[in-house]
C-alpha cells in the first residue's frame, strides 16, 4: 500500500495542499471537507472524463455536473460563459465552490470561471491527465486562449486543494500519457538531474503505469513546481524557468489551430528547439565543428540536434536521446 503524500504550497491568499495518493478520488468528499471547501459544490468536467469516471465522482455533490467541450480549441471565453450560465441558473453564491475534474484545459477553464464568477469563488483541482497532475493543476495560473494567442486571458487564482490520484491515469490514452511525460522531462532539465535520469531509466515501467515507477515522478514534479511557485507566485523571476520550451510550443499550437499537437508534444518540440539554440555555446569545439559542417550539407534542413557528440554528458545529447526514447515508446 502506498502512503499518501501531502505537499503544501504558499500563496498570497494562504496555503493549500496537494494530496497525492492512489485511490484518493474515491474519498474526495472527505478530503474536500477536511480542506474547508464550501459544502455547495459544482463539478465541472467534460463528456469524455465524465463517461469514464462518473461513478467515482457522482457522490461529490447533488448538483448536476457542468459538462463543457473537450479540447484546446474550446478553451475560450465562450466556454467559460457556459459555466457562468449553469452557475447562475443554480443560484450559486460565494458560499459555493467549483470542483474541476479533467485535464489541463478543463482545469484552466474551470479555474478561470471560479476566479471571475462573483469576483472569485473557491475551486478544487482533480487532474485526470499526467500533464495536469505534474504541472497545470498546481500553481494557480488559470485562463483561456484568445484568437491572437494562447493563455492571453487569465488570472492567478490558487486552488483550495489539489487531489492527485495516479490511479486515474489508467484510463488515459497512450498519446496523452506520453505528452505529459514531456513536462516531467522539463522538470528534470530545469531542476533535477536525478528526475531526468529516473525517467530515462524507467520508460517501459512508466508506460505500464507501474505505481512504483509513476508515483515518484509525480511527487517529485509536484514538489519542484510547489517550490518554484511558493518562491515566485506571480512569475516575475524563477517561475519563468517553468516556461522552458513553452514559447515555441505555444506558437506551434497556435499556428496549427490547436488541432495537431497535444500541449506536451508542442512543449517537447519547444525544448528541443530551445536546446538547439543554446547547445552550441556550451558544447565542445568538436561538436560545434560537426554542427557547422552539417548545416552546410543538403541534409541539414531538418531541425534536429546532431546525432553524435564528443561528450557523453553533453546536455543537448541527453535531452535529444530522451525525447527520442519517449517518442519511440508508442511501440511499447
């Protein structure tokens, strides 16, 4: 039996907990009561998640669930308006709370609705994707997209509680799981070489959703995110490191109209591109000469890191190889 892990995050509005435990979704009502979440709760999810997990969460509230469309292209003010409409019809007041059950898009959208309805009501994040469990559910950044760019409309609205149940990932499609792993790789690159090496060494077990492999990377990722957010909640300094790979990633998502790439996939490409731009400055002269030679060849048009490097510890080589391993894991 795996012992629960409770992490705490400080914010301007107080401290909140991240409860990490397999099976915790089955007793989420008790966890919400323990965190002081208002008793009138409105569950926001999407049809896909609700079809898979209705039996688990049906007892959280007697209120009808608010189901919104799934997918990044629905992360809009129009979708937020649908949540407002349901809350107003139900006469929700400031003694109400939103419980977001779903992935990153769902959590961002429902969290923004909570931040803006009646100038702010509490919300709880129950992430059902790996990406949301290790990243987007933690930190209080909520918002939606605009036609001119991703996440341009938003707020900082920390949750009252984050409930992370790794057992929910059993129903996650392989592609979505793989996309979430790229965010874990990000944490390894910016903050923890042991985490990076752990992912590289345990890909097969991770894709089997083996708890012994999965739970440690979820806990460590949340621990890193919590530490960064507590130090820099409003992203004026250290928190910017969490955007590694995101500038290029967001551009890829936008130009493909949020239909081609999962967010984690776009971030993976963004990390590769960013690493390529900075790699030559930190690598050996041998690597620089090899890359310069490759650029002059006819086969250099593809944007990828050089396949060989004079140093086994070269950061560019490590990132490229792990990205390739994660991508190839679709065959596992």
